[in-house]
C-alpha cells in the first residue's frame, strides 16, 4: 500500500503494551506453534488473501486469527464447527504437539538465515536498473509503487529464498537480492525533495538493466 | 469491534469486564487445539513470555549505546550488523539479516514495511500498532517528512531523508545521533536515552 493516499491518521499511543489483549498474544503464539506453520512467505500470502475492504477494517491480530483458523481448516485439522465450539467432535485422534516449551524458546533465539547458494548476481553496485512491471497472480514482494521505475543498485545481498516461489510450495528457488535506491522524484514526481530517496530490497527477477 | 477501547486491557479473563467476542473465539480455538494435541499450552506461554519480557527496544538501546561509546564496535555494526548484534546476545526470527543505518547531521533514516509489518524483533520486540497500520505503511514512503513531522521533530529542508522499505528478510535499525551534552554518561545511562522511535527513525533523540 506504499504511496496510497488518505488511509487515515497515524495514531501514536504512548506507553503501548506489547499485546493490548491477552487473546492477541495467544493468537501470535498459536500461529507460531501450530502444525499449520509452513514458511514465512506462505503465512504472509495467507494474510494477503483477505479481501481488501475487510483487510483494511481488521486489526493486525484479527487478520492473524482469520488466517490461522483458515489454515487449520485447510489442513484438515479441525472443522469450522469445532473451532466455533472450542471442542473436538467425538471420535478424534489426539496428536502430539510438535513444539514443546523448550523447543519454542530455542526456536525464538535461533540464528536463522535466508541466504542460500544460488545464481551469480547479474548486477553490480552502481548499476542502473528498472523495476519490472509485473503483476503475478500470487504472492510477490515487488511493491506496486516501484514497478516501472528507475533505480540504482545500492548493495548486493547474496542469494535469498525467493518469496514468489516459496509462498506457493514451489521450493526456495534462491535468487540474488539487492538493495535498490530510487530517488523520491523518480517515484513521486517533481514536488519531492531532491535529496530524498527510498531503498527497497528486491530480487533479481524483479529487475532489468536500464 | 473488539478494540473500541484501547486502554490497557489485559483483563480479558480477569473479570473486570465481560470477555470480548474475539477473546471468546480465541479461547475456543486454543481449547480445541490443545484438546486435539496440536499445540502445547506451555509452548504458547513461553512464546508470549518471550515477546512480553525477553525482546523489546531495551535490546536495541544497548546496541546503540555500545556503538556510541566504542568506535570499533560501531564500525563492526555498520559493516556486519547481524554479527555485531549477536555479539551482545541478540538473534532470532525477524533479525536474521540486520542492517544498521546511521543518522548524521545531514541524513535522517526512516524504516517502514509497506507490504506487511516487518520489524527487527530481536532488537526492538514487536512493533507498535501505528507501525503496522495502513496510514503509516502507505505514507512513510511518499511523505516521510510529513510523517516525521507528526512525531514532533521535522527534518530541515537541507537534510536528506532516506526511507528503507523492508521488502525482503533484511531488517533495518536506525543508529540515532548521540544527543549533545552526554559526553560524561556511561553506557547504561546512554542506553536509557535511546527510544524505540529513535531506532525506527520517526523521532530523533
């Protein structure tokens, strides 16, 4: 939604708690501990499937709750009726939870990585590139506001897991990742301050040589 | 809506008020998932405890204070932030690939995630509601000066504003300028001056 106008005021809450309600923390924790958890890109894609008008009207953890219940049903782990009742239908077979408290603590502190061996980067620092105009039907991390715009490679970041594949169960498909700098004037026009810029982290398939 | 009141309402199930619809629905889901053996309630407790007590902006503040007092550390932090942050014991999900960007008298940095709500959890904890909200996510890239002004300290016209949109798994932390008149302070006292908003870039210290 970068660059969209008139989406409301930024409301700054002093001394904000980590979770505003107990249930928010439980939703966060259940999402992380649930066997429906696959990978970060699939999780993001699931939340993006919420229709736009609803998405804008929901709070952050309402979206997480919606996505979690949909995934639990999609994985065949419970029916909507069971979720509404909070009780399993008779005759179910109990599983063993995949994540213990100790394993949860270990996972939260683990030093993971999205860097992988992958193709050599085509672009070098300082190269002029254009963000491609792409509108894939599924998940992508190429924001609309840079599509078709000219930028400069500010840094090479190695090959990273590619969300457009990863979100859809098509493997990690690592691709070179770059930090790309766009001037504010290129993105927003002549009224922008000529000093200003926006940097994004973009995978090579999003870019072409300019 | 479950959130008409934004006062501190950790009392969903402590009897001060009737549980909200969302509280009941989430409780029902948790009961079901526990009954079916899909989640261990002790693991849920551990995860909530992690976010409420183990991560938060105090972690990031320690990094900033160390960078202010130890030039060699600052150089490592600006060169390989992930490794330098791990030196102080901070690592984990949403902090796998850290980059630290430095504010100077002529450059202000501002961090946003226009696509979702990416935020460096190990060093700042979970993001505030405004950071995850549509107004901030939409405006930070097109009107960063206006956004920063709303937080109280607008940048001068001749100061460069650099926005970092966290579109991949790289997470950004702003190294704020050290406030004037703090030469005599030790690392702990300096860390106490560092704010969450200073490390997001919405408000200098």
